[in-house]
C-alpha cells in the first residue's frame, strides 16, 4: 500500500480502529449512520485483503477522509480486473482542500499497482456535489446501462400467460 504525506497529511490503509471515524464522516453526508454496512464492509475487507483497497487521509492522527474500493476479477465475463468505488467521504470541515482528490490519486495508484484497469462507481443523479467530484476526478459516463426492478413486487402477468 502506497503512503504519501504532505503538510503533515498521511494516506494509509484503513484499519478496524478507523471504523467509527468512517461512520461519522459518512453520517454527516448521508444523514444517517450506516453502521452495519461499514462494519460488514471492513470485516469482508479484512478477510479478503486482496479484493479491497481501503485508504484514509489522516492529519495529525485524525481521519479527514476515506475511499473504499472493491476489486472484481472475472465477474460478468470481464477479462480485466475492475474496481468499484463503494464509499468515499471527506469530513465536512475539511472539504474543498484537495483531500478527496488526494484520496482518488492514491486509490488509482494502488489499483494500478494491483493490475486493475478501471475504477467504476455510481451516484444518484441528484447528488450534484458528488457528481461534480467524480467529474473533476476524471470519471466519465460508462457505456453500460444500469437496470433496476423491484424485488418485492411480482411480475405482471399478461393475458397470454393466463
């Protein structure tokens, strides 16, 4: 895992001691705590370290931001490894200071060293700040179509099937 520091900042691998800080940063953005999600994500990353890059930017020992990506190898018939950015966040008082872009740079470098060819993510189209961040981080629209359907509602029957 590459590490860099500038102006007393340190990008390093996240550990279990960072879970509470990650949850707090995410809660400030999401408006709710996603404790179970992050605890499960950290546990899976610990059990399968070659499938995740989990990094945080620290200043004077305090977590200011994080990025977590999962690596997929061969899923959906792909030949090359692809990473999916599961979560990214910067503490509110540290935004607009280049922390998010420093995290993305470190994440991309770690993925490159691991042989991953691309990084993908998704965002709600009304999340303008996040979409702007993705745009300024070099993301472009993917040539894929995301499809969704309810898993609760049954399929509608047609008269031909009755």
